[in-house]
């Protein structure tokens, strides 16, 4: 294929024409008008009347003999994954589980995680992926909030939940290896040939909740987003639509490479891994290779050995992979995608110089939107380094709104809002949060501040709650972070407010690099590229990578706490 920088950008008119041409053909992407939860949509996928169970069943028939999951020496075809999952679904039904019941998964990434997930969904029940990084009290919060009595666990999570087993009335199903006090073994159920592999006939309404997924919860307790079957089907169909779209307008781009395979190194309890890696792979017949834990050198070797074509990770993982890879390790890759946060443009430029045949892509979405939002890739990533991309067609809309809930014209800064059949039904048992989460007519409030430019690209400027207001001047933390990341030696940067007696807030920054960072040089670089009021005046140089939350985003809460208790390593001026 052509080098990334040689691929022509897709114009607004070209994009619109291609979208309408595909829609006019109907087929799997046929759209119809429909009212959903009191909101009228002009475009809803006709196939979104199907449940996720039925969509996966149809794809199982199409890709039955293709390898779907690889974990070490274990290899499972799509048909094998499906048969095992149906055994669990029918076992659950035999236990009285069905629509209205919630079944949690609290375990690290294993093939059994995916089989448990499919089994719960196929039974008609709701699956609750719990954060496998949570500790005991957090797990208890998740179980109680989701009102679940049945949990699929690994040994570590079992140890944390066992003291609560009797008190909460939990049924613990060992997910992979047996654990003390278990009530059942998932591996035994999956391999029990006496259990039917027939698809359950339990009716599933497309507006019923297929999953409760917890938000990242940077402040306070995380909320449980109720995601519907229609919502997740709309998301995976939209991504498949984009692949078809790119194949038509840029046929030189291998959006559907032969023998496609992707590395699974992100946690499945998050929508990036569950939706854009696993579910999309099931939909398009792509092999998913699991790794036990993230190690960039080992990941590069797996990519080479399995001839993988795709990798999605947080930006630091992508950079670590490119650094660790030996010549030839990444020759089969066609795309490196970032999720959870956008890669710095400088990283993408560097990749283009060392690996010109590997495209870069990034998406913007939230748990509450089933990960649906915008997408950017190819030369646009370099041409529009500040943008998260254009809205994913054809059933999603993005716009900015003012505080009064009035839609703003493109080009005006406001709160980014998303309207789509993929948006959640609401937060579980949290009417106050639901009232604040939506503007009229179904527009979900993301809490991000941004602008949509004339070409339809969304630029995220900051979080509503993460803006620094210095003497009345609004400062985008993201803008300052991007500048700091351009300085040699800085691999991670987090910008946040620090108290200031006169200005109210001043700009602080925590930075990390694998070598010694020239603090004075960094400050000079910031002054060269930023307005004076945006330049950080206090720096904390971290000896280790910055803390990250479950989604892979930098967790600024502990950084602010550290800054409050420790003098900066470097301070310039009096703010």
C-alpha cells in the first residue's frame, strides 16, 4: 500500500457522496426512521431490531471454521467459542437466570471471559463486566450497585469476594481454574457435552439492557451505564460501515486485510477492548490473540508469530511497542489504533517515518455511547493533529451546546453532545445523574468541551471539570500537554490546576521521561509554543510512569494530591 502521508484526505463532499451511495443500496446497512425512548431518529439500522445474540449467531454461521481466539497454545474457532458459550447460556437458564437478571464477570482477560460474556447475553440476562483492577470494597460496590447474585471469578477476585459470599448471597463460578468455596466451574460447564449447544429461544427486546458497564469514575463512585442490545448492535454495524466506506473511497487502504488478526492487550471490562476489539472481530471474522499481561517486547514477538494485522492500545502502549519491536516484528501490521486517549501528533509523525506502511487511527467515544463517537486516521491524523476525527456515520450525530442546552453552530466552542441509537438507556438507579446527562431530544452530554470545524472534525479542548481558570482565562490542559509531549525526553505529561492566592488557579504539570529531562529547556519550549498565561509555572518530575485509571487515561487525582503535599521540582516565575 501507499505510505500514509501519500494518501489523499477524504473531502466532506466525497465522504457524504459515498455514505449516501452505500445507504441507497440497503443490504446490511439499510436504515429506517424510528422513535426510540421518545426520541425520533431519521436513521436507525434496520438490523438493530436484532439482539446482539442473534447478530453473533448469524456471524457464527459465516465464520464457523475461522480461528477466533488464541491464548498461548489454546486456539478456538468461532464455532467452538459459540458452542461453549451456548452451554453456559443453557446452564444459566437451567439455574433460573434470564431477562431481568444480572450476572457479573470479575476476572482478568481469558478466553473464558468472552465465553461467559456471550453466554450471559444469549441467555437473555444482563452481563456486568467488573473492573478487574478493583479491590475488595470496590468489587463489593460493583456487585451491590448492579444488584447481582452470580459472579464469574478468577482466583484473585474470588479471594476478595469470598468474605462477602454469605453476607451478599453470592453464587461464585470459577472462571478458569478452580477456587476454594466455588459453587460451580465455568470450564467444566463449557466442556460438558451433556449440556445443549442450541441457541436459547428466550425473546430479547432490542431495547433491553445487554450490559451494565461502569464509568471510569474519576471523582466519586462510578456509575453503571445501561447499554441496550440496539445500542451495541448500532455501534458494531457503524464500525463495519466505516470499513466498507474506506474500502470504497480509498481502496488502497487494507481496511479488510486477508487473514486479519488483532492483539488483545486492553482489559475487556472497558468498551474499547470489548466493543472495538472483541465484538467487532466477531462481526468481521478477525482473529483475536490474547496476552497474559502487557510486555512490549513479547507483544512484538506475538504480532510477528501470529502475523497480526491490527493493534489497539493506549498511546503509551503504542509507543512502547514501536520502541521495543525488532526489525521485521511489525511487518504484517496495517494499522495501529489508539483508544482511551489520543496519541500525540509527534508520535504519529515519528511512526510515519519509521513504519510508513502502517496507518494510524484513533477513536473518540464513551462508555455511555457504546464507544460510538468519532474516528480519525491516515494522513488526516497528521493534517489535523488536534482533532479526534469526524463523526462515525451513518446513525450518529455530534454537536456542541451551550449551558442553556441550545445547539451551537459549527465553529463555536461548547459542550460536546452525542445523539445516536447507540447512547445508553441511562444510569442504573440514578435519576439525578440521568437528569443531568441529557439535553432534550436525546443529546447525551459528554462533559467534554470542544468544537466542530468546517470540515466536520471534532476537536476536544478539555473536560468541563478539568479546565484551568487562571485569572479569568480558560486554559485547556490537553493543549498544554500536547506541547509538553513535543519536547525531547518527555513521554508522558499531565497538566492540572494548582491553587494560587492571587489568580485563583495556576498551571501545574507532572512529566515523565525515561531519561533526564532538561527542566529549563522544557520551560523554554513551552514559552515558545504557548501564550504566556498557558505556560506551566510549577513542574513535578516523576521517576516512574504517571498513574492511569481503568480506561488507560492519566489519573490526575493522585497527581493533584501529590502536588498539594510536595514542593515542585522546578518552578519558574511567580505565576
